[in-house]
């Protein structure tokens, strides 16, 4: 924590700090072979893709608990157990729903998971929307601190709200007043789909549809369309606020055609939405109807929590976490494979947590309590970590930090480690120091426009003020010892375009996990320093989470 915070803002593609010498291959406590062996088990066909509430979960949870038990850790879950129950609702729109746009001449039928990908999180048997007017709400942002309101009092009750993905300044040029107002290319939470769906629900919309554009979303159409008709949500108590009846994505070309039929220019309205004086625009007489049967299943899933109690400050916790779930079994790919193994995403992160736990189990007892958390339902919207953060077992105001690993690189030793969300808090300076000890540097996320900082489980803690660190290889190609940055970028591109969330995200004996072990060792080191100190990481003045943490400073004696 002694590093000056100004270091955090020096991040660039070349990394933090001085140029690094050739890195040393990491030695124990983190063992690449042990990482590989764990992933080989978790990503095997026996675990059926580890979807929550399935036979895959029934294999996964006992396996992971047994691993913690064998290390001598103790339970950290509910009622003295190893788990925290997370009640989920799984819904699926049954095949061949009738989805239609009308009012602009001949009715326009929409094919589910092709032209449109929708789901519902309401606990209903039948979904029925009858000729709901369609209104374009721009980016759908209300941000008083930025003097921005896209809705201007528009009553969305009974209407279909059509949103743009990302932030109002994502495509802005330097001569536009909005330029840089939402972080420029770096996506804010306002740009993420959960925020937009929540705004639609809060305003009473009958449906929320986001226009998919690959650059702005950070992924291509195959991601929302892969299983767009299925959804998971945390089971809601009676009387709780409900999500919008229908939510999902619309392909860009479908939206452009819809606007054209309504006498509107999609690109012109996109540009208008980059102005603070934008007002919602009705799409003429266009209306949307939906008729669908919905199957629902109550799913009792589980977070897994293990700990090493602190010797002198057991009420203060340092979290190491990853998510154990993946996408389960789906439609066959081109090779006929149906199991989406989730080997890297996030079997490898889970293996990293286990390796860190094993390393600490061999050391003297830490001053602070170490909690090792493996979350459920990350792939369904960070649901497991969100449930924990809403129902914490250990007070968040005494949670020192959350250190999360989600997708590590498998291409060998590297000269740097990729940091997602640079500029947020003092943990980044700690990471710099740990990397220097490995003769490596820290490189800031090359693609902040993808909003990766808001797409992993640490975010459930961050938005409640807990300082976080996310290690994720998808932010850009590592500077590999063999092949440099060019080879690292090829690895990222190959993984994201071919295997991300797909059956081919599978364990391979060809993986070189020495680089992943380097990164896991950094997380171990940052956590170890926190565990044996009285330091409390701090958010930077520019972070949106600083005020949340500051509200509980007195609890920590700040």
C-alpha cells in the first residue's frame, strides 16, 4: 500500500512501471501441473458442463468441498456448513414462440434465437404481450452525476423499450459534447445489459430489447443467441419488484429494417442519442406481440465457502474467488459436441483458488481470515456472488478485499499480467509490486469498451464498496515469452472467437499453464500481504465505489 496512487494512472499497453527483464518461470507455491489436473477433472464429460441445478452441480459441489477438506480448511458457509444456498428460478421459453411486429404494413414475424433472442425471468406459465407500442430510448441511461437522462419522463408502462448497447459516448467524436462523459471507450455500468433491463423493469416496460452490435457489446451475435430463450434469476420473495415480462436482444439488421419501415433512420437516431437533449422516439405505429409457453424450474444451487480463520483479526476477511459453474449441455456444435465444458471459463480460475488455498494451508496461520469462495450461476448474470453480497455471511464493511480470477491464459510464461479495470483502487499498486518480484509488469486492459470489469463476480463486491482485483486474460493478449504480444493476441482471438462459452472450451494436454501459474501466484502474494497486515485498500477518488466504502470508514477505524 506504500506505492503512490499515481502509478495506477500510468497504465498503458506497455504496462506499469519500467520495462521488465525476461521473467522467471514461477516456482511453487502454485503448481501448473496441479492446475491442469484440477481442470481436467472439472471439465470432463462426467461433470456435464457444471450448470446450476443439474446433475453436473451434484458432482461439482461435493468434489470441490472434498478438495477443501483434504487441505484442512474449515467450512465457511451457512450454519457451519460448506455452502450457501442460492434459490434460483430457471425459465425457458418453449419452442416456436410467436413473436411479431405489426402496424407497419404486413406483420413481421421474428424467429427466436435468430433475429431476436428473448427470455423471461417472471414466474409465469404463459407469456402474452398484445400489440405493445415500441419506443426507442437511446442508451437508456439515467445518471444525475453526469447530468444525463435519456427517458425525460417517458411513461414506459405497457411499452417495448428498445435500447442501444454500451454508453452514450462509445462512438462519440472529440467534437461532440458527450465525448469522454462516460469514460470514452471504457464501458461504465450504464452500458451493461443488466442495468438497461433493470431500468426497463423499474419503469414498467412490457419488454426490453437491446440492439446487438458486436463492437459495442464486446461479443458477436452467437453469444446472446446461444441460449437466448433460457434464463436464470434469483428466486424473488412474494411482493418483490419484478423484472420486465420479456427481455433480450435484437439483431442489428432487424432493428435497422424496423426503424426504416417506421420512417426513421437508425444511424441518425444513434447519433441523436449521444446528445443530452435526446428524447425517446416512438417507432410510429409499430407494435410488438408475443405469445409463448414458459417452463419453469425451481433450482436450489449452492455457493461453496471454505476458510482459514485469522489468528489475531478473525473478523476481517480477505476473499479469493472464482465461479464453479459453466453452461452445461446445449445444442450440438459442428463436431456434434453438446457439453460446454467451461475448462478455462472458469475451471481454471477455480483451480487457481484451490491452489491458493493449498499454498496457504502449508503456511503459518494468517492474522486475518482467508475465505475461499466458489460461486454458482456466474454465467447467468453473477447470481451466486450477487446473492452472497446481498446476504453476506461475513460483514462487507470488514471484508478487506475480493481477489477474483476468471479466464486465465493457457499459452505459457509471459512478461506481463493483464489487469481489467485499471484506475479503480490501491490493490493495483500492490499487484505492480508483486509483479516486479516476478520480473514482470502489469498491463491495463486493451479493450475497456467491452466492460469486462462489470462482467465478473468481483463486481458484486465492488458495487458495495469492497475493493477488488480482477485477473482476466480476455482484456488483451499477454506479452508471451515465446512469440511476444503478437502470439498473445492470437491466443486471445482464437479462444474468444472459437471457444468462449462453447464446447471447445475444453481441457487440453497441450496447455502450457506456467503463465497461468504466474498470475495465480500474484493473486496469492497480494492476498498474503493483506492477510498479514493492518492495511485497508482504498478506492481512487475517481472511482464510483469510493463513496460507498467511505460510508463505513468508521467501522474500520479510518
